[in-house]
């Protein structure tokens, strides 16, 4: 369950930022997770709930935004979301594509008092 170590690293950043900015209570943490990252949202939420106990994030809501795969065609430059397992460009039909989104994992923002 690598979600625990992922959430711990993200919480370390939020806790540090909160301390540096005089935030004594975090109410919401918005997390962006790419579809290809492999992190399971339910496991992230469970890890968040457990790891926030006794911190400024205790009781905070975790909001997870899932980012879809996004590919760019290396031939025509079109960006597209793949359908099924195919990475074929819907414009020029080539298979020469590059993943440009879908591996993200970051805290977009947090809100607190």
C-alpha cells in the first residue's frame, strides 16, 4: 500500500507550509492524481484519515481530483484522451504518441484558518 508513503510525503509538505504561514487548522486538502499514477483514491483517503490524526490536518477533508490520460500525437500534434487500450491518434491514425498528462500526484491547494 504505497498510498501511505505518498500521503505522508504530501502531508509533510502541507504541515510545513501551514506552519510557515501561521495556519493552525487545515480544513481541506485538494489532491490531484493522474490516472496512470496507480494510486487508489479510497486508499489515499484512508491513509489521509489515519495520518492526519494529531496534526493541523486532523479532521480535514481530502478532495481527490482524478486527471485522465492525455496523449499528444508526435506526427500531427493533436492532444487526445485515448479510448480503450489504443494510443492511436484519432486525427492522423499514427501510433507515435507521447503521454503528456496522467502521471500527476500533487497537492493543488489547501485551505485553513
